[in-house]
C-alpha cells in the first residue's frame, strides 16, 4: 500500500497532534517506565522513541494477556451476561515487525469464524506506525521480510527524518486524521522522500549480518536435524519466548467466580507441559525439547501453511527474554550453514 | 493501560517487574530490562505474577468468629476486639503469653511495625517468621563465622566466578534468575559443581555432580577441605591475615579422608577429588546454597562447614567469590533485617544489649522486654502447652508450611485468641477468631529487600479489593490501640523511622531507591550502599573457623526410607497464590511422592499408584511418581499441597543453635494404599 501524498510533521508538532488526538481516543505510545520504553496510555509525558522496541509488544492491546470476555450474574436461577465495549484507541509508534504480527494473527483469528473480541479491538484501534531506523542488536526482521520498513497495515506511517517526521496515510482513517488535523502538516518536500529512502536503506544495512532467511525446506531440515533433547535440557521452562512473541496467540478460557463471576481469556504457552497434557495424564509432548520443537514447527511450518506468512517476524524478543540464553536466530544460522 | 514498575512477589531474586494495569485491574506482568537481576527476563511465576491479584477468593472484609460462623464486621470492631482480647490475656498471663508471626511476604515497613507491635505494644520479644524455617542457620552460622548472615556478594558477581559450588539448592526451580546467571557463568568457562542427593536440572547441567546421602553435608564439605589442604590450595596469606582458628579445623579435616567421606556420604573419591581441585584451583570461587543445606538438625554446622571452605581458600570480599545463601521469599531478608526475630531489633541489634534496648526505648517511647523471645517452632510448642495463649499471624500459613502438622493444629486450636491477616482464606485463617483482609504486593507501597541485600521499591498499582487494607495501616491502628504513637502518613515515614534506628539502613529513603535500589549496609544518606561485603575487614574483625563434625545419623529399621521435601518451579510455598494462578496450577495440579524405580519395584508400586507414606508423626495418602531424579532410599514430596501436606510427616527435630527443624530428612516407610 503506498500513499498518494506525503506530509511533513515538525518535531515539536508531534506532541500537539497527540494532545489533540487524545481528546477523542485513548492514545497509547512508548513512554519511559523504569528507564526503558513501554507502550502505555500517553498522558503528555516525553515519548521514548529512541529506545529498543518495547519488550511487551503492542499486540497486547488486541490480544490482552488477560481479558474479561463477559461477566455473568445469576439471579433466581437465571443468568444474565454483560460485556464491555471495546475502547477507541490510537497506538502510536508501532513498528513494522509488530504490524506484520497483527497481519499474521488476522490470518488466524480472522479466518473462517472470526474471533469477535479480537476483531472488535482491531476495528476500534487506529495504528500510527513508525518506520524503524534504529533496529536492535538481536533484530532480524529483514531476514523474515517483515521490516524494518513498514509496508502495510497502518493507518498512518511516520519516518523520523531528524528535524521532523515524514507522514504517509495508509487507510481512510489515516487520511481523515491528516485532514482533521491539517494545520500540523505541511506538504513534504521531494528531498524528504529521498531522505526517507536513504535512512531506511541504512537501517536495512545494519541488519545485513542476519539474513537472508533460508528457504522453508532448509528450515524443515534444520528442525528435523536439531538436537532437541539438548535444547530441552537447557530450557528453564519460563515460557518467556511465548509470552513475548507478538505472533503467539494461544489462550485458555476459564470461569472465575460462583455463582457470579467472569469468563476470562488468558494467554497460554505451548512451552508449558500442561498445554498439551490430556485429562488422562498422557502427554504427546512430554519433554521440554519436544515442546520447543513444536514452538519452531508452529512458527515456521504450521502458521505459514495456514496464513502464507511466517509465524516469526524477527523482532528478536524471544532471545531477549530466554532464561536459558538461547539465541533463536543462531539456531537457523548454524543449522543451515 | 498503565505500566507500573515494582518488584516480584515470589522468590528472593527480587526481579524488576512491570505490571500492566487496565481499568484498575492488573492484567499482565513483564520483566524490566534495565533491572540488574531480571535484565529483561523472568521465570514462569514472574510472568504470571499478576494472575492471582483479582481472584474472587480474595478476603475483602474483616471477619470475626461467632461460634461456628465467621461474621463480617467493620475494621474498627475487628481491631478493637483483637486489642481487647490480647490485652485481657496479657493481664491474666503476662506479655510472654502473646506472640506474633510476621510475614516474609510483607514489606520491610510492615515487618518493622509488627515487630514494634510485639515489643512496644504487647511487651514481648515473641516475634518470629518463616526465616526460622529457612535461613536461621545462615543468620546464626555466617553471623559467628563472618559477622553477617547475609549473602556476601550480588547475584551478578557470579558472572566473574571461575568455579561455583551449588549445594542444597534446586536453583533452576527455586531461584531461576540466579540459575540463569550461574549457567551464563558456566557458558563463559566457570566450572559448575552441584552437590544434591537428587538429580535436579542443575545437577544434570553441572560439570561435576556429587550426590551425598541426606544429612551428610558436613562430611563431604570437610572432605573437600581435606583435599584442598592436601594439595596446597589453601590461601595462607588470607588465613593468616584475616581469620582465626584454622589449626583446629586443619586437624579435624585431616580425618575426613576421601575414603572416610565415601563411607559416610556415598560420594566416590574420584568425584570428590575433581570437585576439590576445581574449587581449590579456581582464582575466584563461590558457594551457593539454600534449604537443602539449612533445613537439617545440623543446619548451622552445615553452614559453618561451607564458610570454612570459602575462608580457607580466601574466597571472600572480591567480585566472583563469596558465599550466597539464597533466600526463599522476596522479603525474607528484609523481615530479618527489620527485627522480626526473637533476639534482634532491626539491623541485628541484640535485644539483650542494654545500649540497643535503651536506644529503641527512646525511639518508641516505651519500656521494652529484655529477655529473648521464642522462635517459631517453639511458639507452637508453647501454644500447645498453654504458655502462649494469644497470637497474631500475618501472612503465614503454618498449617501447611510448619513441621509436624498434627502438632500445629493442636497448638493453634489451644490458643484463646488467634488473629490472622492474609490476602486469601487459608488453612490457618480457618482456625482464626479474627481474620483481617490485607493488600497484596500490587496494592501497596513500601520496600522489599532481596536475597542480595538489595532494598527495592514496591509500588501500588491498583487498590485493594473490598475493604482490604495495607498492613502498615493495620499495624499502626493496633499500635495506637495499645497507646503507642504510630502517626505514619505513608510507608515512607515508616522507612524514615527505620533508617533512624537501624545503622545498616541509615541512609535508606524511598526517594533514593532507583531501579537498582540500594544494598545494605548503607549507613548514611550519601553512602552508595555496599554490594560486596567483607572487602577489607569483617564486622567481627577476623573471620572465625569452626571445626564442625559430621553428626551421627542413627538408622531406624521401622522407617527405612528418607523423605526430603521441597518446592516446585510452578508453586510457591503453601500455594495460596500459585494455586490460584490457572496456568501454574494446571502445570502441577497435585502432590506426588517421587520414588526411585528400584525402590518402587521392591514396594510393588507404579507411577500413579496411591501409596501411604508413614513417619513417626503422621501418615499421608499420596500418588507415587517414579523417577530416577531421587536416589534409592530417598523419596521426595513438594510441600505446597493442602490435599497431601508433606508436613504431616515431618518432625520437630531442631538444630540446637538456630532452632530450625530438620525438614529435609525424615525417616519414613511406604506401602501401597488399600483398595
């Protein structure tokens, strides 16, 4: 999706724009929490756009770690149900890798029977993406074809040119914001568009060490050939890789409270043995190594079969959180060399 | 959505946690990348640390027993009734008929005020907490050997170690972030030695695994020292300049030859030699230990033997060296520091020391008792005998966590008055006359002190449910009802009082606590804190060697197996929080007794068979799980489960010095359950 016209937003005007937007929707943006960037409701504080991509992906605003699907109240033997409407939100500063993750999840939760809680949050959220000009050390989005340049899935796209931002619309909602807040935008100079190209080429170059990604057959061979028993011996079963992955979407549903209470949906993890254990106690994936193997198979074979996209977006978060210090990227690098 | 920076509530690692808050509810947790311990990582409990906070079981109103029923009452009624009953008992039987158990889950401020409540309001030193069941031998043993019972170095110091001896610690399950640091050090070239009767993941990943018989730790530790002396690997300069008492120890160690050690421990001499060489030759070596070392009737001796090992090799006071007693609760270090112990005021100032007592009397504006109080397990005995008649238990669940459950039930039922403060109903609140609903870690401000002496800020992310209150407020209300001044507008003001009377916390104030907190001792506001202890000198001048002998372990033919207890990665303590966390409880939904397949074959037991485990104190119906993780002759039960409480079997055999019960070694027998 390419925008028809590009605009320029001066650095100091960004805050004014966000202030105006926050009058009508909840604005979520990366802010500093304990010396690091995290996506949270923006209340006018300084934006933390120069830090690494936050560890907690903004995908949590679409697939919360824990959400109330509905509340139930029993009265004289009859149940009544209530649910909260989705919030109108604008997420500012989402990067290409997380945008791709949403597209993958759209392919899963949007297919066949649409997942309503997810779909309603998707519909009620505006995404203002930011092109990633400073990828982190462990990022390999370029290898996965998901970044650092955002190509689709945003309403507005910003590129930091230093003195200000190049702004492009990617949807009618984006165009609407450009029109409604037109006083903050000026038409972009052709030089600005050239500068964007130069900066993004630089960002891609930074990631040259990691990639290009091996073809799916090679991946299958790598997964078949890996020593999963040894990988499992070193796994400390924290589940962190699945809790931070922006594409991981498995959940469990539980009812809390009798007779009144809530039906909750919580994030689940295939790294935990209870995920695949059956009521009888039998477990098709009893060892940590087998569960890790499944994690890779899902991302690199099963999800691609279903959605046509890799279930990994190269954000590198799994390696950042791994208690066993496993560099997930090196697995493929070593296995396919 | 708000993101609130705080500290994890589970183990002593003290990880930096970010709580995700949506519409007044905690909906998630993630690690802090900038925090020195978590460094962007958490264990599974940490990732799920927020899940129990809004559980519908939370206690929301004060309750008072009316016959068989618990009635909802106002805070004022619950507190006034508690104060009235405690005062009546004190008038009838004296102040030492009252006791308080504080909570290692509470903040420093809460522990300080509860200890103050015991001493200044009730007038007794009968105050203790769960440290009695975990690191009392470290406080006692390291206290007399080095002058301080705490971890000597920060966790990240292990990254500089060349050899790490881990003993009595199932580190990957109990202190996962410490384990990750140790494994990082190993990947960089450090030799990892693990001494554990069980083949834990840590043992599995070790370069050298020593599997001693239960209760023989002094023998193999002395044996390592024997070999280190024999090979000339001791640090003579360090011994001469900074220690005393080595000659007696040397004489004793000579008797612990590899062959003698093998007879006692079952460790092959070749393995012991490898371990001694790796530890002795390392320029920087460290010892990491936990409950497997301390929870023995020889707990203090076990700690002293390990202290001998680090002192003889000069491994104290430098980066990469040191001795690391891993604390089990996120604030058990702090609860000890705050004087929730029967012989110490905050900062380990002795209650028997008249100068310290006069100082505290001046600060608190009241007279204080001079005689040391009873320890936790002694309190239970005194309660059964009627010497203790009234008790406040804050955030502890002795019905599951204390040894000899049958005795605990008798003890708590004998009390004339019991008030219990907790976040959930527990087996202990079920016996209470008054139940006080309090705030969880996500609902209050204050500080926790982690295993590495790091004082860190805890922040309120959401409001407590119903009428539940932070315990600082509850303790202050009770203090006022005993006419002790307690006008604290906030936990910060409590910390100001703590730092004014506690030398090691003298420079601590909430304002100073950034992401890395402050490590005590931090005596003054301009002091940067102390990460590595004993750098130039010991608080007691010279460190002391204590020549400790291996205890004789009698065999009992009626109970031919030995039970050892512990915790699972997926649960914490008595499971009040983790068993209400869906994914964690699903991961480990029930208790099992781990039996070696060879023992199981002899008993005719398979995985899933119901068995009866019997000890001298009780019996337990439990499902068997066959695993070679336990050696022959040893069985293992995690103690989290009220359905099969392992402590029904344990005994109150106490270590004479620290009064810790020998939870890690109980003689038992096993048979198949009928039917």
